[in-house]
C-alpha cells in the first residue's frame, strides 16, 4: 500500500516564477492537508481540502498561494511569482474520514528553493 | 496566544537509556495529541497519539503521558537506540465547535534527540 506521494522532491525556481507542488494521498484517503516547514521550525498548517472542496485555508497567505484537490488526480499547491521567503519544505498529509481517525500520514515533502 | 511548545530543544542520551521528551500546550480546548518523529530530509512519521479523555497510552517501546491539569505532554522512549535519533514534534488538534472534527494540527518547535552508541 503506497504511502503519501509528493513530487517533485526538490524544486528550484527563480524569483517571479511559478511553483507547482503535487500530492497524491494514500489510497482510500480523501482528505488532504498542506503544511510548510521553515528550517529548524515545526510544521505550520496551510490548507485542508477534501475532494473538490477547500475546507479550511486559514493558514494560506492571502496572495500568490492557491490549492486544489480535483475529483481526479493529485492535490496541487500553487505558488505564483515566488519570492526568496517562499523557500521551505512543503509537506502534504492525508487522512481517512477525520470523523473516524485524526491520524495524518505525511509524504516525504517538496523542498522549494527560490534563487 | 495558542501554542504548543517544548521545554528542551535538544536531548542527548546513551544507547540503552530511557528518553523523555516534554511538550507544553496552552490550549485547553485541544482534544487530541500526536507525537511525530522526523528524520533528516524526510516527512514526519507517526509515533503515537492520545485523546484528551486518556492520561496514558503505550506503544512498542514508547509511552505518551498527558497531564491536562498542567497542560503537559511527554513522550517516553524505552531502551533508546541510535535509530531513534531524530527531531520529535508534538502536535495538538483543537476540538471544533459545531461538531466538526477535521484534523488541523498545530505543531511545536521540536526536540532534537541524539543517541550516542
């Protein structure tokens, strides 16, 4: 049973470019969370999505960041016009119905470097 | 403000010793707590969890203790091994109003555990 998959694992972008990060949840999971981790810090919640719905985006910056989880395909975290401060590790987690289990399974992360 | 924090940022132990990693939380509305282990370059790995209606839970070589009176959470690792070296995070989930129960987690800063052979 494959775990949460994220790609790319490493992404380098120049300032002003767009970054697209992909997350495929575990089989059977329809709930996806995105977190950002700066060096030597804990993970910070960004957004929670269910299939085709954004449930909570309280941790998302107001501009340049967007997320989606279409009916078919992976969840996408999109960062437009990246700046150096966007450099971080971005982790995706998935869970089954959170009414049954709160446990979240994390992917290996995408390390974004903005030059 | 609401936060989850750790008392000790680093912990060094000898192989075979028991390790205790502590975590303080400030949100009394939290109803679920998790400990994660993160190795360098990897995503967080679930270790053990506990709900707020419990004060102790045991797994394989690990025990989590929850003291709601002083809002304190700890992770005990028995017979620590070099493979246990990693950063350990506690995380909390706040009970949601209106009966919703989605699992947005708030993470602490982390404790670096180093196990010396």
